[in-house]
C-alpha cells in the first residue's frame, strides 16, 4: 500500500464528497443484496439468540 496514494488532503475530500457518497451507496446496496440472499436461503438467526450467545461466550451479565 502506497500511503501517498491513499492519503488525500481535506480539499480533495471536500471536492469529491458526491463521488464518495455514491461509492458508499453502491456498497450498501451490495450488502443489502447479499443479506437478502442469505435470508432467502435460510441463513439467519434471531437477534435474541445471537446476543444471548455473545453474552454467554464473553461472560457478560445483563
């Protein structure tokens, strides 16, 4: 990874905000599509069960 290519000045970000927002929107749509596919295939769990498992695994009370 070349840091000079990855790090941009604030002015670049200010001038390219719309492009960044479009990129984020496209990624969000991809995540939604993948989520819908998982749900359709039955690959999901109830949130209550997931949180209960996390609490048990990490010894969280409450």
